[in-house]
């Protein structure tokens, strides 16, 4: 069951910053009163060493001064708290309070210099702390309108971390950058990634999420749904659809560039995903919310057999893997997934209305690509790359067709587990080289 609510979340960070300013202002004026009394009274209870430094116990402060301290603290706190509640009225509130309050009680009479200094300090701090770049360096913020993705960084990530998927790299790079650079897209970006396990679908979705929101899957603006975890029961499809709509509506209201990733689409009960169809369509707004800046990503094993067959046909005809183009596979995928009862998109209105921008095929990985995965994993663990170990791990993988052993049937999915078996030897080799 999904947890969350449709209304946008309260920005607690902003409240805490301003509340801190309330306390700082109150403490500032309190400290000023205590310091004013430093030279007016010296109590015998104060040790000489501390007296030379200007310190005195609180008991040395006259009762009337303590009353003034309390009243000034209370006054400052209430004033700044009222400013927190209605920041657009802060100048008017300040003027009224500082004009009227001194006439009500002498205890609250404030020196013009102290008042001016306090207001100046508070205003400067408020302006600085409220500056978006400062605030967002400590609290995660939704990207500003018009903020574009770093094309160079995205391409570098795809080149260095995703292996053997020239089609996916090319299609996703162009699609995402084109969407990001468009100041007024007509609909959200909708990508459907297809291929066997271990070919890099999850990896690519993580890279995209990190480029839009640096915290990646840990970001509060990136939402990952697992079909078997979030939508497990066939008899609760109606409830899931309602919850899903509420969740998406609330989070896009909070951040227009939210990212939604639906994994295990091939295990999704038919009809569930159609709940998001209104958010993917060519509407300017739905119930007062615009979804045009959001990104939706489907991850599915459905269609993997069609992709593998096409790749084998290219190999059998003597064509290079890199010669496979999107037009060779996308029509097969869209029709195959639409007619597959186990695809999660069986007879889906999302496909019927052509709301999926790209069906992205992930090709089966050859042994040379598996070796790239092994080298990358060894480097990520801080090990020296040993080609003997790389070859041994690659040889332990299973391949198809059985006679030719061309493609890994699990992609790079089990590379980490296979490398664990060789960990002791790899560590000794690394220490020897070091």
C-alpha cells in the first residue's frame, strides 16, 4: 500500500530557519541588556578574575533589569513570530509595534540605536538565509523553472557506466536533453525501457534520476514503485489506482520535475498503470496541476525475447551489433507489449493513445561487455584490475545460444556475486601491487 498524501508537503526547513531567527532576535536584545548592566553593578559574589573579564552572576542583576530582560525577550520573540506568520506584512508590523509599544509601558522602551541595529542584523540574516542558493545548499530543493540538465555530465555518465547499449544511450540522451531544453513541453516525458535482466535498465534509470535530482533514488522528488511490493494483490486494483493518482498528484504539486520509476512492469496487474494516463496526456493542467515537467520511466523484461531474436538475426546475417537501429526494434516492442498479457501494458490506453514517447530496447550483452562490467566493479571496490580475474569471472557466466555462447543470459546482473568468490585473491593481488 502506498503511503503519502496528495497535498504538497510543508517546507519544514523554511519554518525552522525563520523560527531560529525569532530566537536569535530575542537572545540578541537580551544579551544587550545584560551587557549594559555589566558596568552598572558589581557583586561581591563574582570572583575577581571573572570580574576583570566583565562577567557577573545572574543574581547580581537588579530585579527591575531581570523584568526588563524577560519583557524584551518576550517582545522580540512575539514580534518575529508574527513576522514568520505573515512575512509580507513584516515592515508594517514592525512600524506599528515599535511606535505603539513604547507608549504602553516604560519597561519596553527601546533605544533607537539598539532597535535599528537589531532590525538591521535580523533583516540581513533573513535576506541571506532566505536566498535560494544558500538555503538549497543545506536542504534539497526542487529544480528551478528553466534549469537545464548538464549534457556533458549525462553523456559522460552513460559512456562510463552503461556498457553495450548504444541504442539506449543515443535515444535517452537525445530524448532527455530535448525535453530539458524545451521551456514549454506539451506533455511529460514517458520512456519505456525493455530488455532481459542485467542489461542496464535499472542502471540507466538511476543515472537519469541523479542528473535531474543529485540525490538520485534517495531524493524526495524521485519515486520508485515495485509492482510486487506496492501493487501485490489483484483484487485491490481499484484501490491501487486511486492511491497512485493521489500520490502522483501530491508530489507533482510539490515539485513539477518529479521523477516516477515503475519497475517490474511485466509483473504489474493489468489496468493498474492506466491510472496515470490522465497525467501523461496532452493537457495543460489536470485539476489545477501541470504535469508537463515530470518524467515517467517504465522498466520491463517484457519484449526481451523479441529484442534477443532481432540481435541474433543481425549476428547470423553478419551485421554488426552497432548497425541495429531504433526503427528495427521499436515497432516490434510497441505491438508485442500491447498484445502481451504479462507485460503490465496489455491493451493499455497509454499505448493506444501513443503516450509513450520512446520504447527503448536493451540489447543482450556479449562477453566483452561482461568484462567491462567486471573491470568497473573491481575499480569501484578499489581493487587493481587483474585481467586474469576478469576473464575467470566472465567465463563463469552462462551464455546463449548454448553452442555459440554469444550473449550472457543474465547480462551483468551476477557480476558482483561472482567477483565476491575471487575477493581474497583480488585483495592479495591489490596489496602486492600496492
